[in-house]
C-alpha cells in the first residue's frame, strides 16, 4: 500500500481473511459473558465514620471483601476466625488491604455455642454500639458431623449460631439504631422442607438436604426477626450473593480431587463471581437507602426479589422459632 513504512503489514490484507473478525467476535462475546456473570455492583459512596460492624467469616472470600470495603469507608469492623493464629493473620491482612487500623478479628467457632458467647462477650468489652451485623460465614455440604452441642454441623454453623449471636447482640442493635442485620443465604433454601430437625440420624443424612434445610431455617429466621424488630428501627434482610468462587465449595466432589479441581478451574473461574463481585449485593443491602426504609426483604443482584412460598408460612415461622429457642437454650430472645 503506497505511503506505508517498509516492513509494515498491509491493513487491507487483514480483511482478506475472516479469522481476525471471528476471533474479535468470540473475544467480545466472551468478555460480555464474563462481565454478565460478575453480576450487578453496589455504587454507593456512603461513608461510615463512627459506625461499628460485625462481619463473620472475614478470613477469606466474601467476608474478607466486605470487611475491606467497610473499613475503607471509615467503619470499625470486627470479623471472626477459628483460632488465635488465624485471627492475627486475618486482622493484619485486612488492615493492610483497607489501609485502616479500625479492623479487629476475634476468635469465634460457629460450631460451638460457647465460642459464640465468648466472642460476643469480648466484643462487648470493646464496644458500646453495633450498627451492622452481617452473618456471612457458613459451611456447605460437608460430611456428617455432630457438634459438641449435639447438633448437625451445617445446621448449627449456618443457622443456630447466627440465631444465638443475634440474640446476644440484640440490645446493642436496638441501642444503635438505625441498624441492620444481614443474613447470607442461597437459592438452595427453596429446596428445604417444612420439617426441621437439629440433627438427623447419620444413616439418613444427606449433605445437600442438610444444607438446604439450614438455609431455609436462616431465611425463616430473618423474616420472623424482621417482624419482631420492625418497630425498633432494626432492619433485617436476607441476601443471595450468587455463585462465588470461594472456599465454601471445598467439600464438594470436584474440589476434593486435585486433578478434577485443576481441570475445571478455568471454567469455574469464568462462570462464577469473584469474592469482590459476591460482596456487592450484601453491600447494597447494608448501604442502600431503600433497604434502610424497609425490613424483611431478600436481595439478589443488588435488587429486591421474591421469597419462595414456603417462607410465607406463618405457622412454620412460629414453630421453628419456638424450636430454635429450645435448641439454643435461649429462654427469651434478646435476653
């Protein structure tokens, strides 16, 4: 082509082949699909100076990203770890990532009621208020394990311990209004049944059923708590973070096999959210103006969505609440 410097490719030659166009289209579609899989984002720039938050499970995944984001906004953040060594490392990591010294990590093992009580006692020694309580930590489809309190592990970690922790912190939430409680659940809650047991026989234990049951219980708790606290200016919401690439899938078969995990890693990465992406709906429910004017809602992709019909069963809500008081040995919620 006249006027081109020597050794330069001829632009017109590019269009003599369809391959560049095909590659460009595939790349564009792949990029668009990847962005779609990442989901909606919370665009709030709200600052949180003088606010105090608890985010369980801050060692990795969504919990860590939530803690970092809240700390960057000036919030004093408390998160949890299973032992003192992990707590120290988590605290240092989040402080470094958020460039905030207002981050603290305390030991809390959700499969032990005694540890939940110790965590709350330690928190109350340090603080007098609590504006945000985020129940983010959880376990998914693990093998059968009966905790020292006599409950199935998934049911206690995902439901009973959040129930107990909220009860122990209710006075702080009421004294720090307007405050919010967020419960991280999963679409699997729709598969739960209306018959609850805190610990099924091991020979009848199914990992998927137990997970669904724990998440349904958590959602029912959220709806019931929202109704009980609606006049106290404490706003309770459930959130569906989506399919997020975190350690919660560590008990699934494809993660237990190193070969399978490595083989599927590129596809899993492409089709799932990053922890930062997964934190967005929870942030929206924490920071959004509309979420602060309502209560008892469930959010997905930074927007309100509908509960499954089973959640609307008021008799089921009442019976589960009564059972849970017995399971957690709480005479009166909040006392």
